[in-house]
């Protein structure tokens, strides 16, 4: 006998199977290879379940703008956690060394990156495009996971930079800069890629913005390799999201809502 499952039942079934698997992995002691293999299978179950469910019975009823807003609030939470972590690290630096120029510059870089990444995130017209092209929602949703991960990694990298300035980190100055530059570059690259996936257009001006953004990150790394201190390198890196923000203010941003092609 074949049982036809609707989208709700499919979602419930895959999530239940995955949750049982995670509990088993917690309770049962497994060797590292077995735990990695089981974890990979469970991740696949959780990620493929919604895709299969949304292909049944027209998909789950939804409101595109509401879904986009929920994800954006999650991104804001991740940005806020990064700020809290950096402030805590800088507080420790100030308690031991007092206010130094490096501590001030790291604080400025953290706030500049936070507001820049927040601005860039909200430039992408997710709600508008998803309302017209629901078929693009699964990829958009999974990319959101990577975007939030890059935001969290940026906050962690800034915490590492603060520890380096305090003298607690055993890594090199270049590694401390890379700990921030890599997630920031990943975030901006993901935002451009997501914008292209949603809007399906990429102009010459947009290419120049992307090249300029990569240029700022490259200058940051070159400065670190040349011996410029970590705090000043982070201030340079802070300008990376500013490139896109300035482009938006000029009215030529890749993220401004445009009439997308009719195809899904």
C-alpha cells in the first residue's frame, strides 16, 4: 500500500526522523568517523525534506514578505551578538590597558562593519522577488544560512582581533586580520550572488562595485602583510561594505528592486 503524504506530513516526517537521529547521536557514544557520517546524513535529511514538501500540493501557504522579514531579524540578532562579543572583548582590553588607540579603532571598525553589513543585507529585494517567483525560495532560504554564518564568523573574528591586541592570542597579525576579512568577504560575495540569483541581472556597474569591494579586502590583506597593525587594517576593511552602500545612494545599486524576468 502506498501512502501519499502532503507537504505538512512530509515536513513533519523528515524533521522527526532528523530529530531522532540527533538525539541518538547525543546519547550513543560514536567514533568520530561514524558521528561525522551520521551527522552528514541528518543534515541532508533536514535540508532535503522541505524541498520535497514544497513540491507537493502547491507548497505550504506562505507570505513572502513575512518570511523575508523573519530571516532578516535573524540576521540582525547575529549582528547584535557580534557587537556584544566585541564589546566584551574590548572591555577586557580597556580594564587591563586602559583606553588605547587600537581599542578605539577596533570598536569603530566593529560598528562600521555592523551597520554596513546591515545596510547591504536590507538592500536585496527578497520579499518582492519571492512574492513573484516562489520557485526561487528554497535556494534563497539555504543561502540565508550561509549569510548568517558569515555574520556570526565576522563577530568571532573581531573577538579574535581584540584578543590579539590584548596580547592573549598566539596567532600572527595577518591571521588576526584574516579572521575578520574572510567572513566579511564571504558575506558580501554571498549577497551579490543572492542578488543575481533573485533579480537575474548583473550590469557592468555592478561588476565594478564587486571589483571595488574585492579591492578593499585585498588592500586590507596587503596592509597586514606589510606590517600595518591589526586595528588600522580593520578600519580599512570597514570600507568594504561601504562600496555597495555608496553605489546604492547613487541610485545604481545591484540591489535596487527592478522588474525581474517573468520566468521562475
